[in-house]
C-alpha cells in the first residue's frame, strides 16, 4: 500500500475529457465548435506538459533496479 500508482493519464483520456469540457464551455458560449476546439487544445496541452513519457518511466525503472 506504500507504493503509489505513478501511472500518468493516457492521451485518449486527456483528449476525451478536454473535448467533453470544451463542449460544455461551447454550449455556454453558444459556439460549440470553438468550445470543442479549445477543449481539444487544453487536453493535448495537459498531456504534453504533465504526462510522463515512456522514456522517463524506463529511466526510473532502471534506476530503481540498480
């Protein structure tokens, strides 16, 4: 139980959540296409900035084994 699940969210999950939130934002603005585009952009940006890459995870695994 001490080991924390360090798995980062997947790309598809980020896109889906961003698009869903963008649809809600677009419906509130009465511009659905703009809201979806903004949501997609925010989903991609979240993934690029906060998700760990596979290379970083493999480096962490090799450091733990040594």
